[in-house]
């Protein structure tokens, strides 16, 4: 029997798990990809594609006595999330998601948010607690283990809501125009400099009007 609340939650517009990573990196990037369907390639995304080539193929096999699922579809009715896990290992009965990333090891929070969203999906799908997972950095060939603590779980819930509101509103957030843009594949489509300049012009124009008014009224 479905409870009323379950019905409402299943009606939630699904949000892609990847959108959470995009949003936490830059809300404008999230809107460009998920609202305007813009996805440009740069050296970072190309490397990322290569990193994902193997794990994109859905397979299920036993490796060194550990069950390993690749390209596993994920969903959460509770949060309204959908996506795929690169790899889920089952050492024993506890699922352990592993997300593949290009480049060297780093401590980016956005990647931890994406992985935690996968864990929340697995918990709902399998009815089992998923306390930890890892991000594998292909260049360094190391894993960064992530513990899915309460603040991280709350962040995923909050961010899922924020992304859903953004996608429903069709609002295009302002460009961040900082060091994040240097590694962003959308820089040519986004033109963060131009957007920020146009915002500046609006500011100058409104101030010019104020100055003119002040000089007329002598205030
Ligand atoms: S170029 Fe900068 S502002 Fe534009 S989407 Fe990328 S990170 Fe965001």
C-alpha cells in the first residue's frame, strides 16, 4: 500500500545525480548543461570521458571474491534522484560506491556530494546502510575514501531541492567569473567575462542616473 507521502515523493521531478556536482561547482554551469543542454568538451572532460570508458559499460562480475557492479542504474524516490554509479563493490553485503575521476587526487567537496547522493540511492534501493565509498583518481591511481556523515547527507538533500527549484524556474544564475572558470568546459559558451561586464554596466548606468539626479536636485 502506498502512503500519500510516498505518492507525492514519486511525483517529484527527477534530478540527475550529476547535476548536483555541476551545481555545487557552479550553479550557472548546472543551468547551462541541464536547462540549455550545452555540453562542450575541453581537455578535462575528454580525460574524464576516457576515465569513464570502462565503467560506463554495465557489467556484473566477481573480482578477487568481491562482487563488482559497473554502470549500475540508481534512483531515489525519497529525494527524486536518478543516475548511474561507475562502480559498486560488495565486500560482504555492504555496498561500496566508487566514482572514477580524471586527474590527480584532490579534496573537492562537489565530488563527495555526488558520491554521497549515489550512496543515498543505494540505501533506498537495497534497504541497507552505506557508510562509506571512494573517489578513484585515474592519474594518481589512488582512492580518496569518503564517509557519508550527517552534514554531507544533509547537503545532498538541500542541494537536490535547490537544483530542482533552479531547473523548474529556468533561471540562469550569474557567472562566478573566478578561478573555477579556467577549468570549465563551458567557458566559450558561458563567456563569464562578458556576462560580468554587462552586470557591471547595469550597475554603472543605475549609479550614473543617481548622480545626474543628485546634481539636478543639488543634493
Ligand atoms: S565558465 Fe565559469 S561561470 Fe561559466 S559555467 Fe563555467 S564555472 Fe560557471
